[in-house]
C-alpha cells in the first residue's frame, strides 16, 4: 500500500487558522489505498478509481416522450386540422422496421424509437381517432415531444469522475451506458482504540471512579458511515509498553490508527510516548473550539490521529478535521460539507481569532422560516448536546458577538455523516 511522507503532519508551533491548516494538509495528503473491480450492485458508497467514459449515446436513438402519433411536420396543414392515415405502430423495443413515408402517421408509445424522418409527436389525448385515420389539431410546434439521441449522455462523455463517492444516481448512470463493473478504491483500514484505567466497555461493570467508553463507539459509527474497514482494539491500560505493543501490531495491515484522549502532557497520558517509539507525533494546534490540539503522526507505516478525550470535542474534530483527511486518503476528491445560511434565535459571544462550532437544532419560527436554536449546555463533555443537535453553527474567526436573528453558516450532520 502507498504511504504518507514521514513529515506529512509536521507543522509549526503557532496557532493555525482552520482554513489555512486544512488547505495545507490537503496539499500534503495522498491516496494510500489500492484498487479493485467490483460488480455494479456492490459499487454504491465506494470511491471510484477511474473516470467512467460512455461508449454510447443515451438514449441511443431519437424517441417519443409521450404516447401518441408520430408525423412529418411538413405534412401538417396550416391553418386547420390535419387528417392522416395511421399506417404503423411503434412500441418501446420494437422499431417500425421500415422507412417512414410522407403523408402517413404512426402510432407511437413513450420511449419507442422515432421512425426515420419523422420529427414531431402529437399526444394521444389531443388527437381524434377516426377508423384507420387520425385527426391532428393545429398549433403544435415542429419537434414537439421528440427526445433526441444523446440528449442525456453522448459518446465520449465522462459521466462519473474518478474520486467520486458513488451515490445511487451515479451507479444508475453507469448502468445506463452498459457498465456492469466499476474500478474502485479498496476501503481504508482503520484501527480504533481507547486508553485509560478508568474506561470500561459498555458490556462490563463500571465500578466507582470508572466511566463507560462512549468515544470509541461514536468514532467507529462515524467511520462506518464512510465505508471504512474498522478494527476495534478495545481499551488499553495506562501503560506505555502495552500501548506501544498494540500500536506496533496494528500498524501492520492498517492505513491509520485512531484514538481519543491520552495524548496530552499528563503523567498518565502514555499514547504520545508510545507513538514516538514507533515513529513521530505532532500536535496540530488550531484556532478552534471545541477541540484542544489534535495529534497527528506516524506509527510505523500507519498514520496516527489522536482525537481529544472529551466526547463532543472528539466528535467535532473528527467531523471537521479527521473526516476530510480520511476521505482524501481513501481516494475521494472534491468533498465539501454542505453549508447553509440560517438565522439564529440566540445571541453569542466568542473570542476573536478563533473559529467555533456550536451545536444547534434546526427549527422554524412562527412564519415557517428556518431558525437555529443552541443547546442549553456548551460543555465539551456534554454528549447529550450532540444527540439533541441537527448540526453545527460555524462562527467565523473575525466574529466576536452575534445578536439573535443573525445569519450564520449551518453545517447539517446529515451531510457531514453521509458516505
């Protein structure tokens, strides 16, 4: 598998603005996964590894957009109605089988190929059938209800670009040009673990002084949404040697190792020292809230991301920092979280020079206009605030004060957490 450069995550010690840091990081990252070919039914959610180029027109022939009667426009009387003999019938998948002749009408159904030369279709409900003839109203424009070959896709068009995370509509588009397999990137492989003598798995008891491990499960759930192959390493004790051994074993066979907490300067924070035994670690100091410095580095051949320990900070930094990194390492290009302008129903104060993400719920005022409400608690350890939120309000670095009713950038979770 491809590797990132050893100094990929090396940044200076100064506080870095978010946009600058993410742009710099994107320039340093590379795709680290190999490719494989999968059948079309297995392609949704995967990242496309090569352009899909059409070798045919879609539709492949001119066809009718309605049920009705195909004619030569030049045969129509002007003004007045036109009476023409009905000399054939064309259904989808069943061409006329001969050349069309001037002075005739052909009954045609939606999607059926247009008889050669005929250029206009009258809707059946606008016509009057009279035995073997049809009476056509006046006033229809030339070319009405006719769909052209290649109207949707032309031969040689790139219909889906490499780096696209395939949606149902992309898969359908590939099928429409006759592709039954697609070349995609293999899933990124990520190992996840937690550390701490006080941390317990939800399946175990939590005696006094202990807490249940929420972060590991939230992180794995977010990774799952991205189609990543996950190895759950469980909970490691506050022991440098044990952590280093687990990291060393996981580095072989994984593209990235991820933890939350345990990377600060405290006496019981052993992850930093363990990672440095195997490679290098850098504290990526961003001017953001929530989230203390995120730790990025290398452990053997695997990249390493150390998220903050507080659950809200861990989830927000995953969504806003780690997720774009993971998508790029997995071969995805052009990812941008949806950002909408929505009014708030709350005032807000913050420090200048720092970007902040506020947990908000999307509702509406008395007139049905969308409005954002802030959760009553803003603590980085209040996981219920994430559960109650629909997304994040992004407050820019140059803003110090907002009044209720101010327009802010709203980033919905529905976009952030989609594969």
